[in-house]
C-alpha cells in the first residue's frame, strides 16, 4: 500500500536528500500519468470491450498483464472469468495497485509482481493470454513493446493470444503555418536578438499535440504494420516509403504521424485510432516540421522515405529521418529532416 501524506512528510524530514516539494511533484507525476490514461475513454473502453465482449476467450484462462500499472486491465480479465491473472510492473504504482486489487476483492484471482518482466519468474510455465497497454507516442516512443515481445516468447503458450495484436503507423502532411510561426520561426528574432541556434534544435524535436483534422491536406499512408503474434524486436527499426497526394491547393509545413490499434482475436474485431479524424486520445498526434514550406497543388504527390530506430544511447528514445522529394508546378523541394524523440 502506498504511503500516506503524513508518512511521506515524516520520511522527508528524516532524509536530507528529499524535501516535501520533491515528494509533492513525484506524487503528482506518478498518479497524474495514470489518471490521464484511465480518463482516456477511447483507450480504456476499447480494452474493456475487447475483454468483456469475449469472455469465452478469457474464461478459465491464465492471463499475463505486462506493465499492469493500477491493475485496471487485470481486473477486467478477472471479471471476465480468467482463472488467474499475473500483473507485472516495476513502478511503485504497483504498491497502490495491490490495495486496489484488495479493495475490489480480487486478491485470490490476481497476483501482482513488482519487478522487470525480463528479470522476474512467473509461478507458471506458460500463460494463455497476454494483455498490455504498451503503446507510446508515435507508437514506439518510450513504448514497452520490447518487453511484451520478451513475455510472448518466454511465456505465451502455442496458439495463445495477445491483446491487442495489431498496430499500424500512418503518415500524412498538414498545413500549419500559424503554429509553426509561433513555435519555430519565433526563434529567428527574440526581442531583436538572433536565437536561431535554438530554432535548429526545435526543428529536430517532434511535437506531440492535437492536430485539427482541417489542417490535414493529403491522404494518409501506412508506413508500419505490426503483427504482435510474429513481429521481432529487430523489425522495430524500419525504413518505409511513402506517397502522399494533396487534396487541395495549399502549403505543407509538417508531416504528422499517428497509429491505429486492433484486437483481431476478438469474435468481432475491436479497433481504435489516435489519428486527427478520430476521438481524442492522450497519445494525440506527432508533428514533424519541415525546414521549408512546400507549395503543393491539388492532386500533386510528395514522395519520400521515413526511417525510425531506437537511439543507440537510450533505446526508449527514437531517431527518425524523413527524406522527401517534391516536384510540383509551383516549386521543387528535396529535404532530409532528422528528428529525435527524447
């Protein structure tokens, strides 16, 4: 069970390295993240529906919840009739999850284990189903997919199920001149001074934000499709071609990426999208600004490749490169844009 405020303050007084301010911000970040995820109705209700509407798949099954957090998915599975659920998480949130499990009278059905999935040993040799909410921004940034694949290869029985089992990343282009002016061009002249060195850094950092669907001016192109039943860790570093056709005369200021998730093992497949045309999710969309705007006409096509790989120094960060060529009636542009999500 998590410490009370009084206990935290007593510990803070006993430890000169920590202050009440440290405890306050640590606690807020800790629970704020989980609050945001639980309040994401698209995310949480999709998982609930995939489990509750498929009780025939969960009945009397052994389930592994990778990165169980507050235990919400574990409880969904237990309520759906699972024989037993094992939840694994290395975060301190699992201490609070233990109390939540007890408060909801699932202690006999759910066992929570604190530690790294790669280091703990389950009390069982294999499981029937793996459930996990592993997705990060742009799907792969700070995601737990590596950990899910480890669990799949070590514990999932032959013919076992993974929830969800499909993920697809999409790319499109947007007009975003006003916001780019505010976030990027601002650095050219800051109260009369040249801050353009920061502009170069800002261009390399993708922006995670909600994009108005009206800003999207091209069709979308699938750049990565992941089958969680078969994908290997090495597949997560990829280079993919793309072609985007403009739907109107406008200016491209950025590319955006998002992902769709599918639970295809269900009797009736359940899907949700994090794209600009879908209902809001906490993943939003990821914006990659180009160096220069592209003047594009309706029906014209921008072609290129996108590469994505874990950063060599920190594999939870992503190195992304977008190289494109465009030859239209008004302008021709060729660029190689490098980004780092960190």
